[in-house]
C-alpha cells in the first residue's frame, strides 16, 4: 500500500488586480505597448486590501509632492512609506496631458527595500492608477482613492 505524503506550503500572496493575460517581454504584442492599462477602472474595494490602506495613508498625508522620492512616517507606527516624486510617464501609458506623482503602496521598515507596488496620481485630475508590477500594467481606481 502506497503512503500519501502531504507537504505543507505557504499560501500565495494577495493577488493584485484581477488577472489579465500579459504579453511576454519580447513578443510582438509587448513591443507595441510597454505597459497595459487594464480596463475597466474599478473602485478601491476591488483591489487588494493594501491598496485601500495606502490610499488612506497618502490622503492623510495630503498627497505630498517632492522633487525626489521621500520617506514619510506612517502615523502610529515605526514604518515609512516612500513617494511624492514626479512620475514622467515616458512610455505614454497614462493619458498624455497628465502630471503624475508616484507613491508606494506598502509601508516598510526604514532602510529596507521597496517592493513593486505603486500608486500613480494625476495631480491635475486626482485620478489614481495602481500598478502591482512596477509599471508593467496599470488599472485606474475609479473611486475611494481621491
């Protein structure tokens, strides 16, 4: 009789925005557009929980602006969250008329490395986009992250 071997494993991390096929780097489809804007825009509640938390943190900090990425203390914690610097939209994935700033999604211990999740906010319209993969894909947050 064969024995059954059970191997424990860690649960996967929270998924970013709903899965959408993304062309592989180097494929003809990927070469046409370096990043994808995933449609339709969704309310912040449809994103992973940390996105709503980040929106609240940045709103509390009044969506600061800085000439370079700056660590901002997260209230009542020993953590910092970095952002407020200009996002240049060089790839042209977001509307061309926008003026953008980038903001981290996940607070971190000072001195540790940042991850790939970002919010990008148009300072003129206050529209906000989420990227889970450091600007490879964007999805607009339609409400809840003003």
